C-alpha cells in the first residue's frame, strides 16, 4: 500500500507542520488538561485567538483580499494580515491566488482543491502532496501592488510564529507564570491552529459535499447551516459561488454569518466602506432559475408531461418574469449611470429615473410572485 504513496511529491514542510501540530493537540494538550484542568483564562485565551485568526481568514484573506467585497482602512488590513498569518495557511498573496483559481476552475482540473478528486484531496491532500507544478501567481497583480500584503508575504512565517505561538505563551506567563505559559502555548497556540485550519479546510471539502444548492447546481458548492456554525458564516457556499463578490455569505436575515456582521460593524465605525451587495431581486431570480432547472429535470426523469393549461400558465409566468427582469436591469443601469454623472443630469431627471427603477422593481417582484404560484401549480399537477 505504501508503494502507491508519491513520497517524492510530498510537501514536507507543510506535511510535517500539520502532522506535528495535530500530534501535540491529541497528546500534550489532553495531558496538560488532565493535570491542571481548564480555567477561565486559558479558555478565554483560546477563544480570543481562535476568533481573531479565524475572522482574519474569512473577513480578511477571503472576502476582502480574494473577492474585493468591500474596502478597508489600513488598521483592518494590517490586523487581518497579522492574525491571518497566525493561522499558518500561507501568506495572503498565496492564499488569494489559490482561492481565485478555485473559483475560476471550480470542480475542474485546475481547481487546487477540486472535490471531484475526492474528499481527502479537497480537505487536506492538496496541501500534503504537490502532484503538479506550482502555477504562477498571475492572478494577484492587485495585491502585488499592495505594500502591506507584500510585507506580510515576505515575513509570514516569522509573523505567524511570533503572533501564534510566542505571544500566547508570553500572555500566559504574565498571567500565571510558567505553567500558564505552557497552557497558553498548547491551547491558544497549537490546538487553536489545528482548529482554525480544519475549520478552513472544511469549507473546501464539507461545503462541497453536504447541504443544499438553492442558487445553482452547476457546481458542487453547497449551503449548510451546520457548516456555517463552524466556519464563521462560510457554510453558505452555494450562494458564495454564485455571487462571490457579495460581502455576505449568509444573505438571509436568519442565517448565521458573523463575518458579515463584523464587516457591517466595521463600516459603522468608519473602518470599512463600499460594501458590495447583490440586489434581492437578482438573488430571487437565481433561485427561480435553479427551481426551473430542477423542475425540468424531474419532469424529464419521470417522463411526466404537464397539462396544457398548467404548461401555458408556467410559460406565461416565465415570459412575464423574463420581461420584468430585462426591464428592471435596464432601468437600474440607466439610474446608476445617471447618478454617477449627476452633474450632467438634472435633479428632475434623476427623480424620474429613480421612480421608473422603483416601478420596474415592483413589477419584477410581482412577476416573481406570479411565477412562484405557477411553479407550485406545476409541482402539484406533476407530482414532483
């Protein structure tokens, strides 16, 4: 069995780090807890470092640097770069390059953590083994022009060790001497790194494996509220792959997405701005398009034919929806262009364009409700 393992392709530095930190977490950490127990200081230290490093990945590496979902002032950018390094997932430059290739080639050969190559490969195998030459980082020119990002890229490992291992130990020493220093190193340092990393790895594996696909079934990405609990809101992955530049992943009000809330709070403090949001109408259209695909698939699989009246009702609803969507897009574009060039547009014209856009949005919402009624009727008649 070992003869099939490509040892010559093993990424030894990464593999050894992952193995050693995991080994310490399942051996030394339980021994420490057995002899000394878990007090509120050690638990709090673990949680603070866990949340800071996790949010630096989801808010910083992912939504800010990878997808440019919002803009942030230098304290936020610097803070996420520093704490992101303590997750030991590479520099922001490397992380973003891999992630942008993932979105561009999702489920295909050039996807770094392609789930179609197996769960293990998507979760951690792609890090342990380098089976293909490292692709050039030709998709991060914007970050290569960012001096903070490039500084972190050069000193990422040093920053990670100082902030991720040494700093917790020093805080522990200051609190309770050598014993507390060892506990903070093990819990807020080593065990925290393992938890943060596998939380991130689950986005690449579990979020392409379990859950629903309400927005698009064209890729394996899935929405899972369970995974959102462990990934700071990144579990709504089907939505993210359909609308990757939205600063939100949990787009519904009830969906758990602390990263989204963090970005919003920072915007109220003046530290982030230009938060990108997909209009609700466009999200609903994506959901409708997916429901339509699923209905047609079920009808074909079951060889079911809708009655003439039901088929006509559905077709009329679809046509009305498409017309309303086209009108809404056109009115929106006209209003946005006029607003951007408001010096050339009179106040009366802007008001008129805004009113036309709002009317188009109202017509679109009505067309959406009509389509849903027709869709429910088609489901009832077909038995799908």
